[in-house]
């Protein structure tokens, strides 16, 4: 932006030189010529200064406005009384835009106010044309500052998205490498180790736990980065695979929900898994499935236990044991969701639906 400002500065200084030569109206021509020459020299100098990022310091940006204010104020000294146009004219926009670029909204506003006050102080009157120019200064400076701020935020978001995309590609490559090598070896050991006897069965169990943990880690690495107030439900639920016997299946892409909702969903699923540990057995096999729709999130939790006897949940609630009623159904109801329970000798399945 500073480099494009340099192009604008040369256009403005050429316009200022041409208009001063054409209009004249100088009471002190030599002094007026020196002011114009100083404007040209300063344009070259400050453009060179702004070309390097290291030189764009507060000192030079402040000096830019001081020189512009001086050139504007000297108009009353070098021009004839009752002049209609200042010596720098539109050239003052260079310093105005530099302040807007450097200090955004407030920089553009402060520079516009100072330039307007200096312009008024050099005149014996304020015409309609003068008022229009000052009004444009006071509006243009802050608007350019806001525009610069918006452009920089957009550039940062684009850069972050490009870094995230590059990281995702690298994670996918690493996941393929792990899948083709480590996970296949772990799966082979898990299948063949029981043939070695009791020690082999223990080895197969440990290898199975590590395989689950590694798959969970890969999925969490692919989770979408959190945004303001939101988290990726894929990563949050995948962390539950650290529990023995739990398998989690999720979509390949992220599922962003508000953090408070994600925490409650994870709490509900954890309560379902706690029931599996309590009533089927510690480390019993259970499966969690996450599905995403535009208007809702569907989560199912299934086990292969003996099922829940008819009327058992109602009896537990009457006895004051409200784990299912509160930890599962209560939480889902507070989020405006629904619960469907299917149970029998084949096992138990909770189907949970949460609005997005």
C-alpha cells in the first residue's frame, strides 16, 4: 500500500507543480518556488523512506505530516491576500493516506482534522468550495483507514487459510504413511499374537489399544482449527477412543459447533459409555458414530451387551437414580434435541440428535 501511495504522490506533486505554475498569484515568487521545490524533494525522499518496511517508523510518518502542514501553512506567507487555492493543493493527501495506512481509522481522522485546521488558519474566509474540500478530507481519511484495516484482516485470514491447507495436505500425507506402515503392522500383530498363548493375548490387547489411540490421534490432527466460540466435534469425540473398547467413527471433514454445545454432546456420550462400563463390563466394546446434517448433528452410541430390561430405567428414576434421566435425556433436552433408545438381547443403542 505504501508503494502504491508513492505512485499517487508523484501524480499529486506533478499536479501541484503544474497548477502553481499555471495559476501564479504569488506575492513572494522566490519563496513560493522554494516551497514547491521542497514539496518535490520531500516526495522523492519520503517515497524512498516508505519503500523499505524497516524505515516506516513513527518518526518518518509524523515528519511527513509536519512537512505537509508546513507547506500548507506557508501558503499565507508566499501567496497574495485573498488567494483561492493553497500551494500544496491535493498534494496533502499523501500524508493523510500515510497516516491512515500506518494508524488505520484514528490515524486518518487525526491527520484529516490537523490538515483541516491548518487550512482554515491560513485563510481569511471559508468558501463553499473550501468547505467541500475540508469535508472530503474529514470523510476520506477515516474511510481509507477502515479500508486498510479491512484489507489487512482479509490478508491475514487468507494467509492463515493457506497455512491450514498446506498443513492439512502434510497431515494427509503423513496419515497415509502411517496407515500403510505402522497401522497395518499393528493390525497384523493384533490378529496373530493370540496364537502365542496367554502372553500373546495380552500383547494383542495392548497392540489393539495403541492402534485405537493412533487412529484417534490422526483424526484429531485432521480436525478443523477452532474459530471464535466454536470447536470441531470430530476432534472432541475422537478423544473418547482413549477409553478401552471404544471406537469412534466420524465424517472426514470437520463439524464445527459452539463450544458449550460440543462440551454437552461429549458429556452425554461419556454418560452413555459410563453405562456400558457399569452394566456390560469395563472395557466392553462400544461404538460411537457421528453424522452431520445442515440443521442437526446425529450421534449414536451402541454396545453389544445384554440390553436394558423393560421398565428398568423408569424403576431407577423412581428409586432416585437419575443418571440416564439427567446426564443423558436431561442434557439433550436442554439443547433442544431428541433421544431415541433401542435395546434388546442384541445390545443397546442411543440415537441422539442435536440442532445445529
